[in-house]
C-alpha cells in the first residue's frame, strides 16, 4: 500500500517466494561469485512492470559507485535467475467491494495512539541565529502559518560551548504535538524535533515552513522520521485515523483465471504448437530427440510433429512397457516387469546414443505417457531413484531440454518430474524450469520445460513466445521461471581468493562518501526511549522462553538483568546462554520474589514524580533545568525540561506508553543510560520497548563524535 501503483519494490536476500506472493510480477536478480557470501540476490516486484516483456532503458548515472567490467550484463536477462507472474497477488485482494465501507468509517472508540517524530537538520542558513528572540518569533510565526495551535513556549539564553560554538534551545508545545528547536549560530545550523500525535499530514508543510523561517533552502536539508507514541483523547482522533496511512480505494475485480479454473485441452493442434514451442528452445540445430509415449498400440501425437521440425535430426520413440500399468500385479511380478523394462530401455538408448557425437538433446513426454513410465525414465536417463542419485546412463548432451504438457491436476506428477530434474539432477546453473500457458479464448495448454546448459534460455523463451503469438494468434503466459544453484557444491563461506569477481576498495568511487565523512559535524547526542507497561523479571526467575539458536521453546533461568535496555541473559537447560528481550519470554514459571497479583496502573502522579526526580538527581547540570508540564492536550500530558546542556521531553499517552526524547550537546551515553534507569526505577512498572540513538548535526551527519574525532580518514578511503 505504501508503493505507488507503477512503482518497484526491491529487497535483498532470498525472499523470492514471499515477495512474489504480494506482487503480480517478480524477478530474482542475482549477482554470482561474490566473496564471502557466494552470491547476492535482489528481489524486484511490481504490479505493472512485466520484467520479461518490458525493454530496458539505459539511464546515465552521474555517480557509478562500482566500475568493473566483470559486472557488465551481456543481455537483458543475463542476471535474472527466477521469475514469477502471480495473477492473484496479495495487493489485488486489498480492495473494496461495491457498497463496502472502509474500516475506519464508523469508529466509536480510539484503539491506538501513534505518533511520528521528524528529525530535521537545516544548514547554511542566512538568518541571524545569535538572537534567540528573533529565531523564536520566526519559528512561532511559521508554525501558525501551517495551522498549528501553540499552547506554550520556553527559551534559555545562548550558551557558550567548550569548543567556542554558541548554541540555544527552546520548545513549543502544540495542540498537535511539540517542536524542539536548537540553533547553532556559528555553524549557521538549526536542528528541529517535530513530534506530532495529530495532524500527521502537516509534517511536510511544517518542514518547509520551519526551514524557510530560519533562512534555509530545501536542498540544504536532511530529515528522517521515527514512529513513536502519541496521545489518547485528542479531539480530532477520528479524523486522524481516516487520514493516517495508505487506504484501500481500488474496487475489487473478478479474479484472473488460475491454472485450476481454466479449461485445459490437448487437441492435436494444441499439442503441435506446444511441441514446436518446446523444440524452438533446443540449442542444437540437428537435435536427437527421445519421445516417451504410451503403449505402442496407442497414438503418440508428438512423433508426427517432431518429424516435421527442421531442427530435428533423429526421433527415437520409447513406448510404455507392456503390462506396466496394471493394478492387479503382485509386488514380485511388478518388480520383475520393471526390471525387464529398464533393461530393454537402457539397451535401446545406449544403442542409439553412443559416443560424444551422438548424445541426446531433447526428451518429450507425450500426453499418453503414464506416471509409472515417467518414473522409470527419471531413473534410467537422469540417474535418479526416489530423490537419490544413482549411476548415470551417460546419454545426455551437455545442453539438453525436457518438456511435457499437463492437462489437469491429476497430471501434476509431470510438473514434479521436470522440477525434480532441476532440483535433484542438474542442480547447478544454467538450469531453468518454466511453466507456460498457451491460451485461447476458451481453453489452455500448460507446457512445462526444464532446460540445462543454456545460459540464454530466458532470452530464447521470450523470443519463442513472441514468434508463436505472431504466427498463431494465441496468448502465451509465463507463470514462472526457476533457476538452480550457481555451483554444484553449496558452501556457507566463499574465501576471497576463490571468487573470480573480487572487489577491492579501489574498485569503488568513494569521493562523495569521503566528502560527507569530512564535512559532517556532530553537534549533539540524542536518544529516544519508548517505554511500555510490562512485567519485570529478576535474577533467579525461571521463565518459558524462545531459544533463538535452536528455534524452540523451553525453560531457562535468568542469570543477569540489563536494567537499562531491559535485556535478560538466560541459561537454558542445555547450558546455552542467550541474551533476549522481554518479548521473547512467553511466561514466568517460578520466581524467588513475590509477584503482584495485578498489573500496576500508571498514573499522572507517578509519571510526573518520576520525571522530576530523574531530572534532579541524574546529574548536577540537570538539577538546574526548567521543567514545564503541559496538560489539556488529551488524556495524557507532555513534560519538557530545558537546561544549559540539553533538553528532555516526555510524552505520556494517557494509557500505558511513554516517550522520552533526551538530547545533550555533549555525547554522553552513560548519562542516557543513567537517566532511563533512574526513571524506570522511580516509576516502577515501565520497561524499554525501543531505543533509538542518533547524532545530530550538520553535513548529513551519521557518525557519532567518538567515531570520527580521532580519525583523519576512514579505512575504506
């Protein structure tokens, strides 16, 4: 829902199946021979772009960060490993039937109170930032212009930084949220925190207005957002719910025909087209072909079609052994018949396909073929028996192809047989299994193909589809293309010297990254804590928890408690030790401490007292803070503390969620740890659910001061 209708979704790693369930068209774009990880996949999904039939457009990139000829593509489908077209994708089902109302049309009770904090950095400013009064007036005017209702404002005089930078901070509490402003006059820089619990749609307008108010331009701005808590009881909550997030607006359509709902018909004309399509994918121009048929007394339509194909030099029919399809045979008789059948077939194959110049290029499974005969073919030609490799017959060419038609679900074994060739026999790329529908107005033939040794198979397939559609008027639809392993032996780690495509640092253009590294300047340290009411556990408690290593649930004893981040170190019965969050603990089994029979109710007095106590005791500087409590914003309230060294803003949603936005000019993680530890201890029932830490400053700052203050250039430069 967050994606534009014609947008692309890109995700790294092997999530092809999951992504292809969501989108109509999905490909796995695969980089091979990568050091350490072996290969790297990018899964690309779209509901509009069919990656098989959309021409590539060359884009002139200003900055190409990897410049190495070994990654140049040879053709459009060079790095496509898998493809799927899913006509009943998830997004299609996110629709409204005629007359159906949206879920949020009739809301009687507020169920959630989300909030969003925008972190905004504006630099290279033209306004005079040395006058806190002028900056405050300009910001106040900008907020009113956007339509915010200001409830209160506070300010401190400028302070002199130890390294000769002047900094000021002030805040506005709004009916819709709060805004904290930090002005750095010597750096011509202002940092904004814009936390809204209502009117989320005004975030972008507020961003533009605030930047303009301090003499900035949008090309000198960086921003990002953090999902946080909000406020229950806001008068506009119903409107906020309706305007928040993407909405389902499209009307439901009739589902596309699925493979099980279309009429599948294998008439002679359809069989001829399917066989022609299959043979057009064979690379060899003088191909030797085996057709596996039903009984010799029955018709085998594929033979007649193959005899007319220009690229076929020899056709060898293999008929189903007499008596093979007989449910009344005893086990001993059936085994004897199968053994004799295999012996006869092997002799015929070896007599026909001997030597390197007389290998087999294609196998056609005729519509009259039985499953029993198909299993025998799999065993003797592909050297596979019940999924296990056996001695190969040695009649296959390096590049070969096998294909079959499927009439209904009772012939699903044909799909399985061809996929077994890909998964259990060939294994290593280039190997592809594809499923193609040859559609008329009232019927369809399903063609399955497994190809081995053809690196340009997908290109060949798209050309074949185009030619057949022009010649016959049929519509051909590819439902999937699946590749194999890129190497026969699967390895967890590939050593750098084993890879032919090893990239060193000199292969990358670091100029823009190095420019950012040198220009960035941290001007402060920020931590956003999100706390929820939860159960506290203690050392010695026995809990039922998720064992992450073995992915199973079992009892464990708590041996250490991290009170700052609410992480627990557990010792499982297997003596394994793991650090986990409270969410991974399912229930308390036993405790050495007496537990309260009911959850402690959070009250306004608790929050107020805990915040003031924390401010006054955590550090000497904080004891001089000016603390404001702002009510009448909903069921909860906001508290803000400003002191010479930073700011702290608390938002309680009126129920069970508390946000604390802590900023200090000096980078001091220990202070942040001590702050939250004391607050939780004073309050008594809240635990940390999320903690976000980030530097604030200029130059698209991403590094903390401790990361860069003693380093001239990073190692990668």
